[in-house]
């Protein structure tokens, strides 16, 4: 089934007022904090595949996101970079959608519109971007987590020690999703971990070593806060 630019598996799962957890690479995911956080939550919640972009080449420059060749039982297979969505049901409380988004290089407005159409199709109630950025902060003090919300969750963020963001400057076209979502009664928030500038974490090689800095940071600072926020109505 097509929903915008996404090809979604049928039959569509029935989800209970789901909350969407989102990571956007590479714009706000230094050290793969968002990626590893979502992976941990998906593993614990036994997430299942839902869908992915039907033609990712409409949105991505494959000289920047390189396809990868794998040898599978002696056969060469190509893995094309893509954005994809998984879902998880819970016995009680809100269900979840997990968006693993690549930042688009082309047709950004159409890309954002397709994400919004998926959110609306499944009746998403809350949209939360989880990520990380470099900042002038030391590694010897507790990491700063900043966030914004366009709904009643502001007090929840404050109680968890999340500071309001005053960032101004360049951003991503994908921010159109969070700007437009409140028009459809979708609450929006973000959780961004600030990492020391002198820790160059361009990649988190989680498949080579369990944990590393990215996983530890995501577990301690992002997943704990995000999960509690997603569960709290």
C-alpha cells in the first residue's frame, strides 16, 4: 500500500494512539545517538517492519549516501540507502512508530509531506525527534539535553532536566514535519544531547564493538528520557 512516497506492508496494523520516535541522519545524529536509541527501544519492544520509501532515489543523492555491496552466499547484493519505519505494540498504553529518516537532498517538501501522511494515517498523537549535536561542553560534567515542545509536555521535559533550546541558524528541510504536525493535532517535541566538540564521533561502529560512546550516551541520556516521555500521556 502506498502512503505518500512510502510503501507500507499490508494489512495495516491497528495501533493505539501511537507515539512516533524519530531519528534524522546525518543532520542531528552525531555519534549515532538517535539511531542507537531507537535500535535499543525497538529491540526491547520487539518492533516489526512497517514500510520504507518506494523510490529513495527521488530524494537522496547516492554519491553522498553510498549504496553498499554485500556478499550473501557467494552472491553480490546491493543495499540502497533508504528511510524506513517500524512499529511496536504494547499491552497497555500508547503503541509506537519508529522513523529512521535520512535527510533529503531533493524534493524536501514532498518528503516531509510523505512523513506527515504516514503520521496521519496511523493517528499519531506525539512526534519526538531524538538526536545529538556538537557543543562547547566538557565530558567531565553531566551531558546537556535540550528540547522543545509544541504541546502540554513542556512541564514533563522540565522535570526531567531537559533545557529549552534557543538555537538559531541553519536547519534541515525535514523540520517542516514538526512545523506542520500541530495542524493535525499531533504534539511535537525534540530531545537533543549536546556532546563535547573534541569527541569526533562521525560513526558509531556498534556492529564492531558493543556500546561505544554513542550507545552509552543514548542509553543514559536519550532512551531513558524519551521512553518516559512517550509513555506519559
